[in-house]
């Protein structure tokens, strides 16, 4: 899903750039921006689902979690494609 969404996003960004560089018609601009908006909506929906799952599984032991946390190496921040979640739990 992530790869396909990235491909759609890259295609939408390219379409938006083209309509500005080549002074596209209103219909072409609407189409290009509609593609971009749809990618943003899809991404937001996916992130919300992952977030809900991660939060719902906080009390579970590690072996029962659907998405395992990434290891934290010696205080170094994770770089690259990974997001790090921090939770503030009220007790």
C-alpha cells in the first residue's frame, strides 16, 4: 500500500508541476490538484488507522503487538523512513 501511495503521490506532484510550467487549462489544474488531494486523504486515513492500532495495543506484551516497535540504538535518533512515536500516559 505504501509503495503504491508513493507512486500516486509522485505522479500527482508531477501533474501539478506540469500544469504550472505549461500553463495548463483550468480543467487540467483541477484534475492535477484533485489527484494530490486524494493522495493526502488516503495517507491521512492510513496514518489514522496505524495510530489507532498502535495506541490500542500499548498495554499488550511485545509478542502480541501487530506492529513491533523499532529498537532504539544507544540514544541515536532513527533516520530514514521510520517514524518514532512517543506516548504520554496518564496514571
